[in-house]
C-alpha cells in the first residue's frame, strides 16, 4: 500500500528529500562569487565552521555595488495582514540582530541600534501600521503620536508612527569587511567569474562532486560554490535562472552645515534618514535616500535625485535639513538586486535539466502527488535577489545555506522556505500553463 501522505507530497518541486548535504569525506572548501553582503556573510559562516573559503570579486575592492552605501536602515516590514513577506522579514530581522548585536557592541562595525521610527505618512499608512501592530509579535513596536515621535527623533514631525526599539542602522561595507577579515577567507579581487562547472573527477566516485569556477585568467575548485553576484551580472544570473532585475537607487550625503540637528533614531518615511559616524575620513554626518529609478542604468549621481531625497526628508522632518539649494552633489548610487515577488532567492540550485524533463515539459495540471520530488545540484548554492531589504535577509540566507550544506534543517518554516526557493518562478509559470520567461529580459 502507498503510505505517502498528502502533506509529504505537497509541493514536490520544493521538497528537500533528495537534497544531499556535503559528505564527511569531502574537502571543506568553498568558493563564494561576489564580495557584497550576501557573499561575505556566507563566507564568514563557513569560515567560522573551519571551511577554507575563497571569495572572488570582479571589482578592485569589495562592497562597491549595492552593499556600498554608508548606511542602511534595519527594520521589519509591516503589512496590515502580516503576510508572507512580513513573516519572512521578521525572521530575517531576528538573524540580522543576532549577527549585529555583538558587533555593534564591540565596535567591529559602523552602525547603531538607536531605534527606528517608521513614520506613517498617509491615512492608508496609519491604518496599515496600526493593523500591523495588532498582529505582529509582542513588544516589537510601540505606536507614537506626532509629539512622541518628534521627541524620540529629536526633530519635529507632524506624523505619528511605529517605533521599533530594536531597529537602527548599519554600514554594509563595514559588515562585509568584518566578515571577510576572517583568517580562513581569501579574497581575490579583479576576478570576474564567467562560468561555474561541475567537475567529473572520474574513477573515484567519492570525488565526483566538485565544482570549478572559471574566471578570465584562472580557475578555482571547491566542494561548494555559492553565487552571490547581486544585480549586475545578467549573464551569470540568467545561467542560474535567477530573475534578478537591477533597480537603481541614489542616497544623498550631508555634511554638518547641511543639517540643523542630529537625529536620535534612524527614521523611515517615504525614504529613510540616518545620522551617525560613517567613517573617520568622511565629512558626512547624515544620509537620506533612496530613489527608485529603474530602468535607469546610469551610475552617476544626479541633482534631480538629490532633490527628490531632500523633498522626501523635508516632508517628514521639516526642520531637519537646512533649507536652500546646495551646490554640492554628494551621495552614492547602487543597483538593488530585485525579484518579481520582492523576496530573495536562496538555497541549493535545482538540477535544471532534470527539472525541465520532470516538470516543465510535462502537463502542468496533474495533482501534486503525480510529480517526483525535486533534485538539486549538490554543493551549488545561490544567495541573491535581496532587493531593497538585504540587511534583513542576507544574514538569514547565510545561516540557512550553511545549515543546508552541513546537513542541518532549514531555519525557515515550510511556507517561507518555499517562498524563497530558487525554483519558484519557473514552477509558477509552468503550473499556470505559461511559457518560461527569458531571464535576460527581466
Ligand atoms: C540605494 C540603496 C539603498 C538601500 N538601502 C537599504 C536599506 O536601507 N536597508 C536594507 O536592508 N537594504 C538596503 N539596500 C539593499 C541592500 O543594500 C542590498 O540588498 C544588498 O547590499 C545586496 O547585497 P548583495 O551582496 O546581494 O549584492 P551586491 O552588494 O551588489 O554584491 C554583489 C557583488 O558581486 C560582484 N559580482 C557580480 N558579478 C560577479 C562576477 N561575475 N564575478 C565576480 N564578482 C561578481 C559585484 O561586483 C558585487 O561586489 C539598499 C540598496 C541600495 C542600492
């Protein structure tokens, strides 16, 4: 008799039953492609477990792309119905805080857990935040009136909002550098990865699963490869079937003479504003951002974007910035690696050939138990699509990937694990009877 229960065959395309962790005899070596937040956090977790990790970065320094901002805000995503995305980012925030709290305390990174004030800038937002407050975990947030919010932030606002005592800001680059300073991590710069290939090492079946990462000038072999290339390598992302689209953002920087007072908390409004110590060589004492400018792919600063950032900040915090047009254009441009469903993509990469034959070329309308369980490319992982909220997802992704490859259970409940699964976009198209998308066109 077939004893398979209905629940054990639900979503066979996301099943981990055929996933094989790295075996004890395999070398504890990994190549991580990409020296941003996603790559550096995985590299660090592996190094902490005694793995030798090589990080390959195409640019002349790490953390130059989306992870290159002076500061990013750390806060949960509040929705009225506490939906899948809110649940995911609440879980992500837990991981983020577990990583950052000791580093903030010891001064290993730049940033502060100075609380985050999320201002409700419209009647809809008031409703959403207040409904969210009802369903979010206890002690997560406090509702504040405009007067309380003004006192909390140290500057006037006419908006109320939610205050998250655990929120704050961090400088992504300082996290990346802290992670990559681990003795077991070797960073190779100017290494543009062109391909990742499975090596068949022949006679000894125990050697069969090893990966070769090819750059223009060299190659690197390892048991595990984690590809964390962010938004801009369309070719490699398409090869891994990742529908990642770059969304340009400009953050504005302000010096002491451009603000009236330092904010006491991190603030989100229709953008976000942070005051702090961003680096000794830097004259910048405040930042505010960020624009969303897709499909603009130019990587230079613009006065129009700076004006946009100032307008958003001034609408929320009318007394914070000095008035008047500044001659000075200062800030940073980066490209967020976004996905169609605004959730990241992480985990072991499915065996795409097997998947095409077993699902995508089959009739999509059978009951789920009709289909076999997903197969994976053992030891090949991705961490990408961290979008506009990478500070609340990259740490969780790193924890979960390292757990997976060392044989631990996923840190995510099934619904959330499915929601970030690398196969989800292809599966959704197929189950709806739609043609597969060409990810170069995303
Ligand atoms: C303007 C802006 C504001 C933001 N604000 C916030 C915020 O307030 N809060 C928040 O949580 N998040 C924020 N984010 C999002 C967050 O910064 C990103 O989600 C995160 O930095 C993504 O990290 P990543 O490592 O995936 O990508 P990246 O930092 O882009 O890293 C990818 C790296 O891979 C390298 N690479 C690419 N292709 C190759 C290749 N073929 N070979 C070798 N190396 C390669 C790149 O050079 C790059 O260094 C913001 C992003 C932007 C742009």
